[in-house]
C-alpha cells in the first residue's frame, strides 16, 4: 500500500513457509523468522516514508528528523499461505540463522517494490465470511465429512521441521488400516495409546465450528482457511475460486490461500495424500473429503462476492454468508509460559544495578558486548510498557538520549528516522541467569551488525540502559566506547553467550 505523497504506509507479504527455525528448546521471547522479516522491511520502508513527509528535515547527510512520525510508521504484516509440506532450509536452528533467513526473505520481498509504479486510488476492497459446523457437514454432491474428528497414528512421525517426531510403529501403532471401511478409512482408529502419548490420557478435543473468509484487494483474492493446507490441497482451493472469478474478470487476477486463520483444525490434505497416511493425512481430522469441502466453501464466498445468490448452495440449517453465529466456547487446557509477578518490588532489591560490562570475541568479523546486572524476578521486571518503550536500549553517555539506528555503508551514513538501537530490533539477546538473594542476575548480549560497528565506533561514548518501573529508576551501565572495552573473562562469556 502506498500513498502518492507519503510513500509506503504498509505492506502485506504472502509467503508459503512455516516461520519456525528456532527449536522447542529455545527460551528467548521472539517472533522467529516472520518477526525478523517484518522488522527488516519496516526499517527499509521508514526512510522512504520520511523523505516524502514534509514535516521531516535532514540536518546532516544520512540523518532524517521527523516529529511524531511514529504514528505514521509503516506496518508490515506476513501472511503464511498454504505450507503444510514446506519448511525453511535450516541446519543450525539458532537465532543467527533465524535472523539470516528472515532477512533474506525481507530483501526478496523488497526487491518486488517499484517506487515509480502508478498508485491506484480506486482499488476494489471487499470481503466475505462464512461459518460452518464441520462434523458431518454435507458437500454439494451429497456426501459428507466425518461425524467426528480423529488423529491418525502417523502424527507421531511429525514433519521434517519438527523435532519431537518419533516412529509410531516403535510404539506398536499401525499407520494404515486397509480393513477400515467407514468415513475415516484408511486411517487407523484412534488408539488409547496414541491419546496417552500425545495428550496424557485426556480425550482429544478439536474445533468443530470454524469460519472461512475471502478478501479481495483489487486483483488479488486471498482465501482464509482455519488449517495448515498442503500445496496440492491449496491449489485445488485456489482453482475453485479462480473458476468463479475468471468467468467475470476482464484482467488477470491473483489467487492466494492463507492458512492458520480464524481457528485451527490441524492439516487439510487432498484425498490421495489422506490415503497415504503420512503426517499430513493423519492430521486431516474430518476425513478424506476435507479439502473438497473447504474448496466448496471458498467457491460459495467467491460467488457471493460477485453478487450471485450463494446462500442457495448452502445446506439447510447452515449459517448464510456474513452471518455471525453465537456458539458455545470454552478455552482448552493452558500452561503458564511466562513468569508471574513475584519477589520483591524493584525499588526494594538490595544491590540492584550494574555488575560488569565487557567485550566478547565470538567471531573474527563480529564482536559482541556483554552487560550483566542485578534486578527483579522475571515476572517483576517490565519487559514492555504501555507506551511501547524498549526494555534494553543504547543511549548517549552524556545526553541520555536513545542512539538512533544507523549503518555506515562505505562513507555514507543511513539512519532510520524512527527506530533506535534497542531490544525491539535484532541486536539484543537478554536472559535471566538465576536467583541471587532477593534479586536475580541478568545479562544481555549486544550484537551489533557488521554494518553497525563502524557507525558505533564514531558515535562516541554510550551506555546501556535497562528500564525500571514506576517506582524504580532505570539501571544504567558505565559509559563506554564499543571499540575500547576490555575482553570478558571465560566465566562471563559462558554466562552471557551460552544458549
């Protein structure tokens, strides 16, 4: 999306890839690959927007100052399209690799941008919505989905990008039941052993009432499906929408299927994929006709959007298009993943403050900085604020102002008009190390990019600041110059750089 005078105001990026590079053992809070892609693209778009805003000035080469431009900060959203049998190519599966893959995706997306392209101020925007009950739902030709949801034993195998996978046959579980002749054939009947392995003995409970959506943005049609969709199933769904639209369209249209939308009923595979009973077929909950049923719902939405009487295609008792239905809802079992507020208030912790600051040589081409401090418990420190302030940030040693995010490319300085160097970007990894009396030991690993290092070397003396809360002041490191810090001891390296 672009405005003639203000430049890009936002982007939607459509990409078929589960955004999971980091393994389940990762303990850092973050958005993995798509979070990196979004941040990198927004950083590329902001200077373009700022140069077009008449309120912005350029006090020196490379620097742009914009009052209150944050309210016009471009937003980049990533939509995961049908990707059930795709995975990111990763080997190390650490934060560096997640950043690398996310950055490459951002650069590839940015390469499609054409600033000189004509802005269309009369774009067609439309949307339709349809709710459905999946158990036993009727298809247009008279057959129906299965009356109950079931997982197959092959879900234990997982996919290539999943680390918990195991061999179902190792547990005495068959993958295919050629003798089964009901709706779920050839899926083996769900065993109590599988339920015990996956759910700890609890009964499997999956959504039955779901929603489908279709959105049109000019010549692009995006179908929203409440599942992870295989490539072949997504192609079949896309063709149903295309068949309806192209009969009326005067110019070529683009069609996309977006998964994980509005609810989640695991995977939707085609009938041939279902019959193989690999992971994708085993996790297709409502039987081998699931992909065809979804394709029919999307066709109904497309007909409705083109002004046809689409409700006649719905079975008796099914909600009409765009009707919101009141249904019983209850949350499933939950597990606390983030620490709850506990321990002393920050202002009452004895010895709260800076401990040590040093430099780590992790690689010949890229140094890092380690800062250790004593603070409150993980549930007590303010990781975020109502004003979206960063928790860990780099500030000027004298003026206490955030250091702007800039890179030095050759002799050219390029600065982000909004962002600063803080933990809302990609440079910081912060961890709690353990209990220490009435407080906790914390460390942050500050890893400037190779293009940021030359800029920081000429930026003068700086400090690291850890924000407090309403009652406790911020923790501030001693002033330092990044290039002149002493090297960390082996013990500090283990504390700060270990995963």
